[in-house]
């Protein structure tokens, strides 16, 4: 039994009701429909992304407890972004999947947990907020509202130095809202915010926006991929969070209302790497990727077969397959979207650092797996089949 791998997601058997923790969302800093074009951030340097672009993705990089891998992962991505090679192969930006600052999203923690580790990262850093970014410390002497610091760092009205950035040269980002869309030459990113509860919750207003954004993004096909990002993992096989019934129900309902599915879904929240594929009755397959091993002090293990803490027989996860996972190493994603004669293609690479990286001066990340997702031009709820190299 020890050599038999789990092949599907799980639900936790016992999850307390934490709906009372829900916090109101901050006011948008931009205008509806909350889209940011990457050309306005790169200031004319986005031309190289038109034929092929690469970017990093990672979640759960913060840790109020000491974690050597917090800075090691940041250094490994910085080193990769500086590597020689074709411009389209060098990551042009980082898209953070949330939980930047633990435990309560406090401004005083941003310098240590974000600005210092990522001071030398050469590209812009975009982000969606995680549950810890939106939480509020009940014991804080300084009164603040949920997501105050996140909004100052990532949803500013113009780029400027952050007063609590400890002198960092990294300027604030200008995302228009806590849920928002990033427009790039080859992909349309839709970023969601699921609040502070363990399994997340999304307001009706945000759902309406998401449905319209899915419809809009579908009009961009086949020239652009449609990428959905949310912090709380819809599907997971771990023993700490498990799958999120709330996020599964939300996404499937929104897909049905819009008549559109994205090409791929990325999330964090769970502190490991997992790659799932969900099969639909129309024959399409939608990849779900979890990349939350970004540096937090603890990693989350995959549930052993027969673990009494979880259940895996629920019909909501019958058509979801766990293709691969890594739960004992920290790591990050490098994603490339390429324009080929037959259409767009996404190539995902997951890199890890071995435990002995702590003792090395400049540890190099090792490729754990590479997967390929060809994008089709279907105008309704169609997804792509993924393969692994």
C-alpha cells in the first residue's frame, strides 16, 4: 500500500463553520471592469511578449515564523529571471497567488516577508490576496481594516514607494481592485478574492463580475488564453485544507452562467504542489494547478490512502484526477505561453529546492515536472487536454 499513490482529491470530514469571519471588501481603486493592461506597467516593453511570454507563479510565500526557504525561493526565481537565453524564455513578471504576509496582513510585516525577499526580483509583481492577507490581528495596537496593507502595496492609484517598505526600491502596483483582470498579449488573467475563511466565500457582486469577465475573455479567443487565479484551491488531496466545496460550487455555477470555461485554473492556499485534471461530459478537460509551497514554514502532506480524516467518495470530485504532486519540497512555477502555427500552447514547469539548499550559497532549482496544455478556439465551455513531458 505504501507505494500506491493517491489519484484524486479529498474533502476533510470535519470542517468548523467559520462564516462569521467574513470581512467586507475594500473599495476599488480603479474603474469597472477592473482591468489592468500590462503595457501600462512595462511601459512599452511588452512587445517581446507578443509571440511568446514566460512568467512565474507562486503562492504562500509569507511566514511570520522563520523559514529559510522564504528567501531561497525568491532568490531562485530571481536567478532564473536573470538567466541568459531568448527573451520569451525569461520570466517577465511574477503572479502571486496569495498569502504574501502572515498571519494577519499587517503593514509592519510587509518589509520582512515581502519587500526584503523580493527586493532583487527584476520584473513587476502582481498578486491576488489570500486569506491571511485579508485577516486582521485582534491584538494589534494599530487599528486597521481588512486588506489595508495589501491595497497600499498592490492596488495603488499610481506607482510610488511604500511607506512601510523599509526603503525598498520596489514601487506599489496599480491593480484596480482586490478582484481584477490582467491583460497581456497572449493571455487574459482573471484574479478572484475569496476572503478569509478556510474554504473561502465570494460575494454575489464579484460573481456577477466574474461571469461577465469570462464572457469577455471568451471573445478574445483564440488569440489569448483564459487563465483563472484564486487563492483557495478548489481541489486538493492534502490533510490540512482538503478540497473547497465552496470554491467548486462557485466556479461550476459561474462557468454554467457564462457558458464559458477557462483554459486553466491556478491556486495556492495548500502548501505543496498538485496538478489535477477535471473531465467534463463534453469530453473537455480542465487543468487545476495548486502552487502554494512558496516559503511558509510548514508544508502540507498529501493524505495517505485510507486516512480517516478525509473522504474521497463525494460525487463532486469523481471526475477529477490527481496527475502529480510534490509535498516534501518548496517550489515555484514557470509558465510559458507560446504562439504556434496550430494555436496557443501553455508549457508549465514546476521547480523545487532540495532540503540541503539551506547550506548552499546559491542553490539552483531543479525541474520537478513539465506539462503542456494546448489551447483550442472553442467559444463555449471547452478546455484543453494536458500532457506531460
